[in-house]
C-alpha cells in the first residue's frame, strides 16, 4: 500500500524480489525458530540467482509479469485523492530506481539520433527511440535486459543491506566520519554510478 493513500494499489514486484521472497518463506518453514542474518542471506540469494538458468528464473518472471498485470489493472481504476499537489520532498539518501532495458538502449542510441537529426525535439527523439526499440529482435534486446536485471539486483541487495544495517546509502564523499565513509564506500562499491545520490 502507498504511504499516503491506503487505497493506492500495492506496487509491482520484480522477478528477483519474488525469488528472494520465496527463499525467505522456504527458510522460515525449514528453520521457524532461527533468526536470519539478512546480509548473509541476501548474499546467498544473490549468488544463487546469478547461477540460475533462464528456465529456472522463468517461474519468477511469470510471477512478476502477473503482478505487473495486477498492478496495471488496479491502477486503471485507482483515483488519487485530491489535495496538496506539492509532492513530498525526496529523501536524498534514497537510492535512485535502476535503469530499465529501454532506458539503457536510449542512453546508448540517443547521441547518434541527435547527431543525425540535430533539429529534432525531445519528444520526437523519444518517439524515434521508441520505434527503434520496437524494431529490435528479442536477441538484440537481451544484452540490455541482462544489464538492467544486474542493476536491479545490485540495487535491491545493497538497499536492503544498508536499510537493515541502519546505514544510509549515500556516496562515501557525503558520509561524515572517515570510518563511515569507508564503511558506506565498501557497501556501495558494487553499485553503478548514478544509482546512489
């Protein structure tokens, strides 16, 4: 549920999030009385996910697609409450959302389009990129989708670890003490540039 509106549909989950949730549930069934070191547990889940075949991941990808369909269906009927149009101030410590496969494709191809069509508006450039993406085969899209999945996995793992450890996910340069800078730097080292503020 959304923080402000209890009627807002629950957000959609990624395939990796479904995998981690399933691992947690299985662990609870096998070890109902044991406490979990989330850092170690999350690391193990990440390692397992990396070694899984596309066929093994397909179950979780189906769950994510189904959840996205549910979310899209619920959002069509959702009417946000009227009120203050001013958005809440963004917390600078909250990690940015990982880039999608399409976003990565656009980042790579936008400069080429701008050089070939210098007078093209932002909207027309976006439209052209959308058309190019639609024309790509599944094989051509695969590297972008794999990179996007890696970004998502890195962000999910790092964010969860930092949250559970009570640490902010801020760049080392903004951390206060020398020890804190090193600690945060080590934890955020695997994240791509721009994923953390």
